[in-house]
C-alpha cells in the first residue's frame, strides 16, 4: 500500500507534465520567421501587381478575420469584407502602385507570430482627395494553420497630430 501511495503522485505529476507539454506552442523553426517575412513580401508584390488573390492568400479565410484599417469603415469583420477593402484600394489608383515594407520585425513561437512594419504606399489616385503617398504602421498577428502562416488580425494606423487633428501620412514612427 505504501508503494502505491508514492506511485500515485508520480503518475499525476507525469500526466500533468504530459498535458502541459501538449498545450505548449510548437517549437519555432528557423524558417518560421522567414516564412512570415515571405508572406509579408507576397502582400507587397501582390499590391504592386494588383493581384488581389495573391494578397488575400495571406489572410485567414474566415469570418473571424478582423482588421483595423486607416480607410473607412476602418474595421473589417471577416475575409470577404477585407477582400472588398483591398479591391477598392487597388481600384482607387491608376498606373503603378509603390508598396514597400520598411523596418520589419518578426517574432514567432512556432504556432503564433507577429509582425510590426512600416508600409510605404504611393501611386496616382484616380480621384482627387486620396493621398498619393502614405506610411502606415502595421501590426499583424499570424497563426500557423495547416502548415501555412496566415494573418488572423491586422491593425493599420497613422500618427495624428492632436493639436491639429490631422493625420501625419509620412511619419515612420
């Protein structure tokens, strides 16, 4: 009986350790950060090529995708709504679009990753009033789903001068 009493806590301890190990994120591979960087570059290349499908292939195809953007309505719930935002954005420019990633930082644990980056966007708008050049601050949450890194959440912003209430479209901070 005494051996059984010492064995039961050991079994509980081992079972607990196994449960915690199964809940831990997958170990990050050296390639994970590179894969996320490649997804970011795919978005930029897709924008320059006006390839909506290439851009959207990097986002979670789900109604749970959530994006805060600088363009109205500024909050997009779901892949379909955000796809329309990208479609409208691409249609707002004529001629080539400049779309560059600057100061990109990527972190990942193997299951989740995040990016913060400055996206420099320029082009010739079809209608007046659309800014021809902008630096947006982007933060994205990636999740590895079925072996592919996709964006679950994105937040885009530009700084605002609180004294004037005007956006600073060219700031990199």
